[in-house]
C-alpha cells in the first residue's frame, strides 16, 4: 500500500467497517468523493470536511447496513413439507476462498468477496453492497461453513446444491 494512499485513508474518519472505507477511497479517490458531495449541493466543504464526508458516506451506504424490507431473518422451521416429485436445488458459486490459480489470474487474496464489497449504491435506497449476514464473509475451505450452509438450506426446503466447476488449465 502506497504512503499516499495510506495518508488519504487515515484522513477520512469514516466510522463504518474498514474494508468498505478502503474500497470507497480506492475506487473513487478522495477528490471524486468531494465532487460527488458538491453535486449533491454540499458546497461548504472547506469547513468540517471530515464531518461532511462522514454524513455523505453514511447516507450513500446506509442501505448496506440496514435491513431492507426484503430481508428475512433466519428462522428455524419445524416440519417443513416438500413435494416428493420436486427437488429444489440452488446454484452454488464456490470462488469465495483464495486458491493458487485464482491468485495467479486475479491477484493475491482475490475472492468473490473482493467484488462483492466493491459494489456501490447508485441512488438513495439502492441496497449495495449486499453484505453477508448469517454466515459472515465465510471461507469455503472451512468445513464448518459448508455444514452451516447445508443446515440453513435444509431448514428452508432446499434439497441440494449444484456446484459451479471452474476449469482452470485442466485442473
């Protein structure tokens, strides 16, 4: 991480999760954040810039931390009946953990979580980024995470998973 980037990052005291703060600054740059704020009629940026940045960022990203009207919390369901002739299967993208071929193609530490956290809201109330809730930023190399996902799926009547297979140089 460059010294310039580090100094900018440290001067913007956004009070929410550090990885979101880093993604915003990395993606837009501090100058562009000021431009977006001015476009929203926030002309008085010379006094209290830090406070204005915090307000702007909170408003812009509030929907990522609040539960939307679509949110359904996990609830244990007893005796869920499913039809025997229908088997619900969910599609599963397994690229949520680092592995050598992925790091070679996309860079060290890259997973789909990298892209997930880059999403930004484009308008007020736009629910982005969609951050994980029950399982957090899980790592698929950890068997307990898969077990939790299986338990949640079974609870909601999911019969199984269809795993997407990555064919990376015949591996």
